[in-house]
């Protein structure tokens, strides 16, 4: 039997007759949590969020309550809240649904969070391509302001805060929180060096700033509703709440599915929820958390110890979908973008595709990423074009090793993890590619297969 | 002066060696303090600019003493020594500030490997055109590639193509392919020059340095971007392709453009100057200087340079002109028009000459607008020297006019004028008036006054002689001979001794500059008795200025000088400057 979805954030997504205007939202119990929140003490809300154990949904999975705790409140500078709606990790498409279909949920979550951290002003940084989403948000904010859910003296509480929607201009790096802040301030989105520019102390306009993902901020609303402990009951300890898995690739029913953490295994997600692979195909590999997550090979055995000490021995289908389990198998849940590949996939081409993306999106600020990532792209592109060499696999690995951990922001890792994991798990295919091309060249055949990258 | 005594010192451990460094100093500077030529290689970090952290060359391993999270107790190893928690990833030295107990490894496997990686990355798209690159010989990329590179390339793909020979401004040419995008020039223009004209366009590996649309890099500090460019991307249009830097001799000098007295380095070969660059002095000019100050040396070769000792237009020997001058001066009724362009030593002699000939002394001001940075309102290098040597006691009139002298000429009170480097015809004294008097002219270049002068004594430019200047903050700074002067022309004070000594019925002494200093320290209260020219420290010596605080100097606040603050600190018991003088 297919596991049941736990729809918390996506409760009304795709619901018949549910519209994204404020009346529909209020009719369905909307803004009740904000009304409740403004009667609470801000520090109590922060405590509830910490108790809930909710982890950031943007990729790193850092506990949101902890992040809020790092806020520098002594500086006397205004505090800002920024919603990161620059959803650009390939394979991820959850925030878009929230913004398009349930924008008021985000606004309510944001205002609860803003009240909790006593933010002076809140921003939504939305990626430039989400033009429709931008218009929807602007309208929703106008509606909420009319009803005094944001703006001056919210619901008579004496607390005032507004939301400004800022459109990006189409750069992946704007999803990195300090890059986002630079862009918000009107500069090139060059991520800042940490230390000293930790957003919680020196963020937007050098003021303490909290940057949270859309889904994380929506969770805040639900934490207020059910209390920190109530929220923590969903999922397993350390992996609380629900996750929206965006499944794409070679499955029958790609789409977004919301499950409580650990409620579903990767196998169930692929075969039961998404209807399995296309007829006659076999599972080859899965990238479980957006394109920067390390790839998992279908015929691998994953053994080791979880954080709590329990040993595991899983096949790919047994992996529970939550933060810690995916971490334990050497990948990450990231932004929840599950990319499924069946046995028709050419791994070299898949990696060439990923490298193309990251080389295009590197901001160019620091050396290893600026020079290394495009180099990897050039290598994989050459391999696909028919000039593969057997030593290229090792070269790629070596380049990636020189990037990861040496850069200003996490982009270095995001770009090198795919290469490191593809080579670690499918090196034979990379070598085979070179041999195959050499053989064809010998026979005077066309060397490269006809493929087009993007 | 002495940073350590002001800032709290802490102990950190660099490569197993405990070192005392000021708290909060970054690791690059801390390692530099260890000495022994130890250096953390870096490109984007510059001590006088904000930290960008983008080149990733200065990676070091960092660890802190471990403490128990709960109790805060130190965690000890089996030997009872506190364990060090090393960070799993290397960290950049420029943005890591020293804190007590910090451990740093600058040469571990991880550090070496990450430097190798960065070096390889920087070179893959670099044109490797060192043989035709002006930066060769003083290129950080070249040096570090030799030191940290792998020696061969694994890159077989096509290199990126970027613009070559871009004109960024009137004095700077850019080769984008060589640029390693360290952003030093951008930060300099924005933070120091205050003219935010440079920026990167395009993204990732195609990032390109350029001027903002409609702008150009034309501010008066643009050549500093060339100095701080760690590679051959920004080059001086003037110096480009002129000379290999390793052929050039470097001489420490002082910029004569204004009373700031920027410390400079003269780069010369076989008696010819090729360029002037700033020399670091944190109390004067940091590491910067103006563009306009860098071209002053070109006057050396100008056609109107005075190269001959003459009397009434006839070439004579130096002894003959000195004797002629002495004769004129002994007749009394002399006026001396002195110069704040003269060195302290020369002014000392002029003071003696004025005293011995009973001359009235005037000094002409050269004031103009300052830029608030390194170009002050007073466009002479040594007005303070004229005060300290007692040549003048009041500041010159703001307006550059010699009305009193004109009256004296007309009334016949002055019969001889001894002019140093000024053109009197521009100062209200016409040629007809000059015809009424005898004129002794000392100067580097010909002008309308020298044309009518009875005695002409050619003088050396600052690049051709030894000496000192006293700048706006009463700092004595030394300059040395970089190139020889015109053939047969003696250093000014040798000629002046030939005039000053006979005026007092003394024998002309063969003087070295240290001999001049011996005389000066006995006569000038501000000079420390023990000090000699050859022993002056490179950064100069701050003098006690308390005797001159009532004077209304024209300089307004600039990069390193605040007249109000200077007055306050100088008025306080002159302890600081005195100690510095002895220390030196």
C-alpha cells in the first residue's frame, strides 16, 4: 500500500475551488495563528520554534530556531527578516507552488517569524523568473495590509512590520544567503566572507538579518498552531515536520509530494507514490536533494551508523527520506529535489549537463570556483563531444577536490559534489566512454553520439 | 609608531612556534611579524584596503584550544597539554584575526595542496605571456607560480578570450586576460581615491574588469591601481614596454609636489629615471601617491634646464661665480628671495648667507587647492624647513606677490637680489625694475629672471642630490641621489658653502652632507643632537612642532594629517616626538 501523504504546508495546494485570495485563505482558518502570535511573547515563539526542531528547508538543513538564536540583539540595529524565494536548485519546485497557490500562508508565516524576532522590516527575495509569483505576492500583501495583517500596528498589537518583495535577475547564486543580501542591497550577488559577515550579526545593510526558506517560514505558522512539541511529533527526533519532495526524472508520475520526515522510503517514493519507472526500465541512480546533492547508485549497499548509534544496512530503496538518513548514506536531502535516472541515462552526459549549469552560475568572485567549475564543464563537454580521454575521470575528481572547501560560499561544494560522486560511483562509465570513442574513431565512425546539452 | 605598546598583545602559535602579536591582527600580518622572510602568499589582500577574501591564496590551517562544551574546562591530552581542535577546512588568513591561543599551520599538506590548487586555477586561463609582459619580475603570480605551482599544465581545453589593450583612462592600460579578478583596483578607487569607476561585468569565468559606462579611470590616483595590481593586467601607459624592472635601480626619495611629502621610490637605469612609485610610510602616505607627482622627474630633461655657471651670460667655473656672488653680497643692501623647494640643508645655508649679508628674506607662497588626500594646499615640499632653519619666521603671504621688494627696488634700498628658483617677473617685479639691481639666480630651470640675472648658479633637482625635507606634520624625511645631475653642476650646498664661508671670513670647507648636519644640530633646537643624515630612519623623524603652532598653516585635513588634531597632540608636552627622535 502506498504510504499516506501528510499535507501540512501543501494542505490546500491543488485543492478544487481553493483560490489564492485572502478571503479564501481566511475562510479556511487563515491568519488565526498570526492573531495568536501577536498575543504571545516574541521570545516564547522563538522558544517554540527551537523546541519544534524545524530544520531549514533551503538545503543546508540547519535548525531554524538555532539560527534565530544567533541574532545579534545587542547591537541596537534594526533586525531584518528575509524570505529566500530564489528557488533555483535544479530539481526543486516546491516554493513556487506555495507562492502561486497559497501566498497568504507564506505571508502569515513570515509575519509570525517577523514578530518573533522583532524584525523591523521583512523582504521576500523572489527569483526573477517567477514573474507571476511576484504579481501574486504583491496582490496578496496588499490584501493583507488592508486587513491589517501587516503594516502599521498589526492587529492592534503595537508591532509594525511590512514586507517588500524584491525580484532577482536570474542568478542561482542569489539563493546563497549572503549573495542574496548583496543582491537585495543592489550589488552584484557576490557572497560575503564569513567571518565576519554572518547575516545574524552583519546581514542586510550591515544589520542583523535572518534569511529563511519559503517552506521553513510556512512551518513557523504551523509551529504556532500546534506548539513546538506538537510539531516535533511529526517525523522523528532531529527530523521533525514534513518535507515536500519534488520528484522529477524517469518516473511515471513526477510531481511534489509532502510526507512527514522518515514516513516514506526512497523506494516507496519512486515506486508507490510516483508510479515507478517507465515500463521495461531499471533504476540506475538517484540524486535525492537537488542537483548539488551527491548521487546514489541503485545497486549500492549503504551501511554505517546513524547519529543515534543505530546501525543500518540499506539498499537504495530502503533509505528513509529525512535529513539524517540521507546524510548518513553520503548525500543530503538538500532542497528536496529528487532526480530519478533509469538505465537509459548516460552518466557522462548527465554530469556534463550539471556542470554546464554550475559553470554558468558561478559568480566569479573567488578563484577555485570561478576557474575550476568552468574547467570541469569544459572537460565533460569535450568528453561528450567525442574527445574523451581515459584519464579525464581522475582529472575531474582532482579538480573537484581542489574546489570543495576552498571557496567563499557553499557553491564550491554544490558544484564539486556531483563531480566527486559521479566519478566515485560511475568511474567505469567515464573510462568506458573514452574507450568506446577511441574504438569508433579507429573504425572511422562518427565519434560523438548525437546529443544536445540544453 | 609603536603599535605593540598601544594594542594588547596576545600569544598565538604559528607553525609550532609561540609568537606575540597584537590582538585582532590578521594572520597574514601576524606571520609577517614572525620575520625570517616568512610570508603567507596572497593576491587580493592589501594592508590598506578592505578585506575581500576572493583570491583564496592565503589559506592556512587554523585550530583553537579545545574546551568542554558543557563545563568550559580545557580538554587535555595524555601529556596534560590542551588539545587543539583543528578546523576540517583551510581558512583564509586575510579574514582570520588572531585570538588568544590560536594555532596556525602555514605549511601543512592541506595548505600546500590548496595553494597549488589556486595557483593551477589562476593559470589555466592566464595567457602566460610573461616574456612580453611588463609585470614580469615584479609579478606575484609569476613568483607564486614558481613557488607553489606544479610546473606543468593539465589544462588542454581552450582558454577564455578577453579584451586586450583596453584603455581605462589617460594613464592606465588594461589587459583583461591577465587579470585575476582580485578587485584591489576596484576597492582602491572606491575606498581611497573616492572615485568609484571600476567594476566587474559578466559572470563567473567571463567576469571582466572594466570602467562603468561613460566613466574613465582618470582620477589623480589612477596609477596606484597599477602599483597594487598583483599581475600585469593594469599597466602604466607611460612605463609600458619601456624597461624591464630588474634592470632598474631603486632609490628612496620624497615627492616634491606638495607639503605632504609622499615617500617615493625612484626607478632608474644608467642615469635615466623610468618611473616613480610610492613607498610605504603609514604616517605620511600609506602606500599611495598622486599621478601628477610621478611625472615631475620629466623636468630633468627639459630644454630649459640650467646646466652652466654663468656671469653676465658667460660660462665660468663654480669658484668664479661664487666669488662674484660674494662680492655682490658683501656690498650689502641685499634681498634674498628664498624658496620652500630648497632642501633643509640648503635653507640652512641661505639663512647663514642672509644673516651674513644683512639681507631681508622673503619667501613666496605656492598655494593651490588641495584634494584632501595626498595633495595639500601648499605645493612646496619644505616650507616647514624654512621655519625650522630660521630662514623665515612668518608664513609667506597668501598672495604670491613681492610688493615690499618692489618698493625697495624702486626706492633704491635694495641693490642686489639673490633669487632662489622663483621667477620675479611673475611676482610683480618687471624686467625694467630688475635692470636697476644686480641679480644672483639659483635654480634648476631657466626663466625670465634667470635670463636677466648677472650671476646664474644652476641647481640640482631632488632626484640628483641628497637632502631632507620637512613635511606638513614636521616630519624630517630624507631623499637620496638617484641619478647624476648635469655634468659639472655641484650639489647646491657645496656652492652655497663657497658663498657663505667667505662672507664670514671663513675658509671654504669640503663638506659632506653629514658635516652639514653636524652644523645644523648645533644650531637648530628641533634637531636631536645625535642624529645625522645618513642615520635618519627610512620613515623619517617627527620633530617638536610646538614652536610653530601659532602659525596659520594653509593645509586642511588630508589622508594622514589633521591640522586640528596635530595642534592638540603637538601642544601637549612634546614627549612623544622627543622619544621618537631618540628612538630613531
